[in-house]
C-alpha cells in the first residue's frame, strides 16, 4: 500500500515537472500529496533533477543513511542527501555555507525554503552578478531534509524514528543528540519525550552522518583552547531552519555565558535578522537546551552557526503553516538573509562588521564604465571602497580604489564610485565588477557584484523595441 502510494506520488510529480516550463517547475508548484508541501520522495526527486539539469554547478551527495535504512526490520528508510553547489570556474577548496532543514521533521516550512534557495542559486548563476560571484568564490551545501524518517510519517514527528527497548515510543530529538555539552541543559532522558536526547551522545546515525559531512566540509582547522575564540580568518557559516517564532538564534543554548566568538556571532545574527525582520537573540535566551547541531558545529569547527525559526504571524505560524505562506511570506522574507549569510562565509567573524551596499549601478560608454554605489556602515563610518574586475579575492588581481562622491570618506553612508577604462575590461565577454567597502573600525564587508555593460548596450534597438512591446 505504502509503495503504491509512493509510486503514484512520484509519477504525478514527474508529470507535473514534465508539463511545465523549467522556470515554473523551479517555482516549486505545490505537491498534490501534502497540502502543497513536498514529500520526502518528491524533495529527493527535485534534488536529483537539479543535479541533472545543472551538472556544471550541482552535485548530489549521499552522506549517510537514515535510521530506518540501516535497520534490517525497519521501513525502507532514506539516503541522507546534500546538494553541493558551486561553479567550476575555480577548483577550490572554497568557503562553505551550509543550509540544513527538517532536523525536526514536523517543522514543514524549512525544506521548502531550502530547496528554493538551491533553485535560486542554480537559476541565478550567470544571470545575477552577485549570485554568480557567490558560486565562483564559495560553495553552498543544502540539506533540505535532515530527518527523512520522521518526515515520512503520515503525522510527521519532531523526532527520528529509532526504536527503544521496553517502550513503543520512538525516536530521538536529533537537535539534542549532538555531542557538544550533550545533556547539559533541558533535554529529556525519557524515550517518550519529544526532546529525548538519545541514550548516548551522537547515538543516532543521522547525527553521526551530519558530523562527518561537516567535518569533511570544514576540515583543516584547530580548535582553540577552551574559552578562546576561533581566529578572525575562520571560514564557514551554517544556518539550520526551524519553525516557528520569527527568530534568529546564535550559540550558546546550554548556558548564558557568552561564546568565545560572541561579538561576531551576535553581529552576524543581528545582520541576518535585519534582513528577514526576525528577532535576534542567543539560543539560551529563548530557553536553555543542549546537544544542538549549531552548538556542536560552532564549538568543534568554528562555524558561525545560526538557527532561523520561521514564521509567527497567523495564519503563517505553527509547525504546519498553510503552504501558501511559503511563497507569500517565508521565502521572500528569508531569501536576502540567506544570501547575506552565504556571502560572509569566507570570514564571518569580520565581514559581519563591514559595510554593505544597498544600491549599485553601472553605466558605460565606448571609452569608460562607471560604477556607482551606496555603502552603509554597520559600525563606525565607511572608510574606503574598492572594485575588483572579473574576480574577487583570492583569485583577483589588484583592485581599483573607489572615491567618495562627497569628497571625503567617514560618513555612516557614503556614495562611492570609480570609472574604469574599457581596456581594463578586455579579455572577458561580460566581466563581473565586484566591490566591497571597509569601515573606520577596520572591517571589510561582503562583496556586491554587477555586470559590466557590453560596449553597445543599451543599444538603439532596445529603445526602439521596448515601447512596442509595452503596448
Ligand atoms: Zn525545531
């Protein structure tokens, strides 16, 4: 029975995908099975389809098995899947941004936001200049469903589905099972509890698989002595998507003591929250708990790790908000926040203190191209701005200095610009113009990119045709 339903669902999804133009399919038309939300099988099919359509950008990685898959008498279970997304322009290794969803299986919105993020990056490469630089200079890893066993139940549970002796209660709260400070704060020792932490740290195959994946992605770094921060040059950002509460949470969760990198974690958390409009706070300030993915990733690997709790306003609140909330609210809210979190992955603890651009434009004639932008400081004033042609660091050559339009840097907001002779743009069909600004506190901010206009664009043909089309 279960298999026939599964086959029917896959056939229906395949028909939907085949019947639609590509961009509509990647708008993730609602599933006909779960009130719009994709099933585990449909999500897996979508990931395989993305990898097949964008082989130059995406690789599907099977990083482990769910509990059921490893259990001889269990359900068929699932492969644990991650989509690794980066351009082949540079071989890497590159700074990594990881997006994880559905560690709590019944929190329905996360996987939908995560797959939209992956789709946006794949469709945006070569089209959107900043997303193009993001994938040239970084790697993005998306795990839409970390807990597929729990997700696959007719009534999804928060927990996984592993079985325990002497009880019919099933599963572990995987976000209480990670081995950093396991059991140090509110997590239940009872298998029937929704927050059961498991019999031992990292007892669950899903937990161990995620640890191995992240250790592989964020390798080659030393853990500092207890209480000491990871150095400023530490790379890596991780976001774990949950519902609900409209919150952005940073480590720690088990203690009110500040994490060693608290200034950077808090600054970045506040910058993410400024973009999705959520409330920023430490995870402990929400309530004490321990054994979280985020705390382990930060404590062990130095990754700047955050939980985003999506949704809070009726009807888009709770763990199973109406599916229309995804495209009407959750995805538009979080798109810019996730792009920003990915753009600071090279050095999150310093980039979060640097200025960002809230406007940028490029004009050109046959001799020159002029880049104009508005930089806004997060702290202090804007001290300088510079432009790289074609590539950002570490691949780029020397940047061009941008000047303050008012003649002097130092303001909280500065209009900046630079004029680039056309000959500097030769050698690339459509070079990227990649800018960044620094603050008076000494921090550079994340990059923003624009395309250099072609020498003849916008040509007379556009001006002639567009009014006709507008009728
Ligand atoms: Zn959760």
